[in-house]
């Protein structure tokens, strides 16, 4: 249980540092893009790279859904998803086959693969990772195989 609590703290710190903030530009690169004004949806296909501040998300496809006022309400990255968040104190990386952000549910859900993640020191692996943005809590699931955690204790001062 202590290991899971440590994992939850590590993941929450890493993801909270990469949460959307105002006035930080977004850069998206891809081979092609489609914009559907009627449904407020933008689809980026092949070699997609999304950057905002220290957050980088790479995938084969990225679909961004906006509400009528233009705010992002959902984003779905699929195909060889790699997430990297670098802030002043920590680095966090994760890989999966799918990552879904929901503003309404305040979640980021990584599935497929296995889902692998690292904070630069500690590592983990499972089939599904659910990060609750509002509470900064995380859940790691695996139905077919046990989850794997490698936690390196900090040195005593």
C-alpha cells in the first residue's frame, strides 16, 4: 500500500506540472490536419507532436474537441503515444497506445500497450492508468498481468 501511495504522489506531481495553464502557447505539428467547424473538432494525423510549455505529446493521431466558445473539452491521442513533461524540478514520461483527456471528468486515461511511465528515477507498468486531475490521485490497473512498480527510496539526510 505504501508503494502505491508513493506512486500516486509521483504521478500527481508530474501531471499537475503539465496541466493546461493560461497564456502558454500550443504548438501542433503533423503530416496532415482536418478541421470540422460544425462539430468543433480538429484531427491531426501522422507524426503528431503537441507541445505546450514543458509538456510534449507524440502520437500517430490526435483529435481535439472544443466547445462552442473554443475551449478544449476532450482530446484523444492514439497510436504509439509518448508523453513527456519536464518542469524545473521533475521529468515525467509515459507511453501507451491511447491517451484520453476529459475536462468534464477531470481525467487523463492511458490505455493499451502496456502503459509504461517513469519520473526519471521510479518506474511502473500496467494496462491502464487513470489520473484524476482535480484530486491529483491516480489509479493503475492490470487485468491480465500484475502491475509492476520500481521505487527507488530517497537517501536520508
